């Protein structure tokens, strides 16, 4: 009797009867089948990427063993497990979104990754991108590429701490675009010794791009 009552309740909620409730069940089954197919396809892509990374780590360990004549330290990489996982999900209304970690409550939910490019002299939004990259650095260069050519070529770019990476700094310099990026967090109200401290000497030429930026 419980399924019958549930079906009647769903049907009445939609303004119909048993026929509408049955149609709703078929619609849900079709959506579940589509979600399963999406999870299967994503699992195949993930397995291929994980297998590539596993093979690369194996070749690296083998080369290290031949060079040193001893087994590399640490545990050998674990072979990837193919197929969907219990926590794989698909979003019915926003299929392009992905499970991402929430910074405000340490939870997980479906999100997109939005970035914006702003002309600092006029505070105009000149480009925006939406992706599923889990980290900020991977979205910086696509956002720069999204700036319309009608705006011209920017001469410099300011990135926040989340976008700072050696790859982004080098890529911006290669485009004749002077990078200016924060390399870490600073306290909001530093005391006077921090203001009066002697500035550090310039880093050596062989220092990493991030150290030179700092």
C-alpha cells in the first residue's frame, strides 16, 4: 500500500491522478538512466587519466631504480580502480557543474568556477569564464584569452593569491604581459615594525618565478 499512497500523493500534488503519478515515475527512471550513463562516461575519462598518471609514476620509479641501483623509497603507486564510484553524482539541472569543496562550511556541493577580468582604470568587466577547474590557477589564462580583441592587448595583469603560480607568471611574461600577483596572505593590521622593516635584497636570477614575484 505504501507505493500506492506515495504515487497518489505525487499525482495529487501535480494536480492529477494515478496516471500522472506513473508518468512521473517513468520520468524519474529515465533521468536516473541518463545520470548513470553520464557517470559511466566520466568514470571512463577518469580511469584513462588515472592510468596515464599511474604509468608515468611507474616509469619514473623504474628509471630511478636503474639510476641508483636500489628500489625507490616510499610505497609504489596504487593501480587505479576503473568504473564508477559510490560517491559519483550527476546534476539534473546543471549537468556541466561538478562536485567542489565549499570554502565556507568545509562541505561539498555542485558548483561552477567563475572568473572575471576587469579593466582596473575604469572598473569595467571585460571578460568572464565559467569552468569546472577545482583550483584558481588553471582558470587564470583562459580568462585572459576570453578578453575580446576589440579591447586591445593588456600591458599588465594583476592576479590574486589564488591565481599565483609559476606557470601563470611565465605564461603572462611570454605574452609580453607584465604579471603582478600576490604570493601570500598579509595581516590586515600589521604593527609598526612591519612597516619600518628593511626591504629584502632582490632574489638571485635562478630563483623561482614565485620567489622573484614576492
